[in-house]
């Protein structure tokens, strides 16, 4: 199995696992909804370039948002905290599985997470 195909399987598994955990922990109104799984393809992207990293990160977010189900609370325009947590955990897991330094740095900058030196990345 090629290295890229192996990573795709791991990213899909990470997104599915996080979405499933959030689905199981969600209130009954959310847990009864369907859960989706997505494969994130990125063989067409040049991950040595910032544009490739940005495109991959967008794809990961899109897949996580789809996997995590309905974002809004029933009858409301308010985004569900469980949905937001599911998306965050799914993207965190996918970035960790891919283990690409440039993607990890981009993710930290987007989420304002501290880097290894303890400083917060800035845009």
C-alpha cells in the first residue's frame, strides 16, 4: 500500500472515530442524526507550498464539519457546542495523523495553540 493511501485511510479513521465519539456523547436529539465518514484526498496538492497546506486544511475542516452532523441546535441559529467540539477534535486528530510539520504549524496558527516553545502563533 502506498504511503499516501495509508495516510488517507488513517485520516478517514481519525475523522470517523472522533465523529463517532461525539455522536455517542451527544444529547439524544443530536445522537439520533446520521453520522458521515469522509475520505480526504490530497494527492493533487503540493504540501511543500503554503497554498497546498491551506487547501488541505480547508478539506479537513470541511470533512469534519460534514462528519459531525447538524451544526445548529434544533429550532435555533445557535451553533451546537457538541458540534463545535466534534469538529475541533476531528481536525486535531486528522492533523496529528498526517504528521506534517507545515500542516501542524498552520493548524496551530489557525487555532491559536501554543507551539513547542510555549508562544502562541500569530496570523
